[in-house]
């Protein structure tokens, strides 16, 4: 993937479950419309009002084609409408990023027991 849409959401912390359901719906809609869903992330520790969605694309043209398909998708439109109706998203920002080669999805290396400090 050469382009990732990084979506930062400011959410109503009292409606976390509503946002979680919104994000779960994207799990089938985004791939069907042509996006590579990296994942949605909700608050766990610390700040309770920030959530993120990451969607990757092969190119800007692929992203633009995805947006056209998404607008035409009945489930996608219904999910957007639900968010507007329930107002659990207070603010949303999109940033487009590129991965730095050699840094993405690098697994942790095994640590020998003697190296682990107690």
C-alpha cells in the first residue's frame, strides 16, 4: 500500500459503544468498496475522546474510485447517516500518509530470558 488515509475522530466518550458499532460496520463496507482496512482503534487508556481509522490504498486514484463507490453503497450511506443522527462523532480529520520503507509491520524480536530485566 502506498497511501494511507489516517482518520482522527473526536468522539463523545459517553457514546463509545455507538462509535464501536459504527467502526464495526466499516469492517465489511470498506473492503467491498476497494479500501484496505488497516483498522479502527478506540480509546482504552488515557484520552477517552480520540479514536482512529486507517485505510490504505495503492494510489490516490484508487482512493478517489473508492470514495465514488462508498457514496453509492447503501450500507455505507446508512452508516454515515447513523453517525449524523446519533452525533457520537464530534470532529473528524483526515491526513494522508505514506509508509517509510522497512518500517511497516515489523514483528517484535524474541528476547532471551537473560535479557529480560525483572
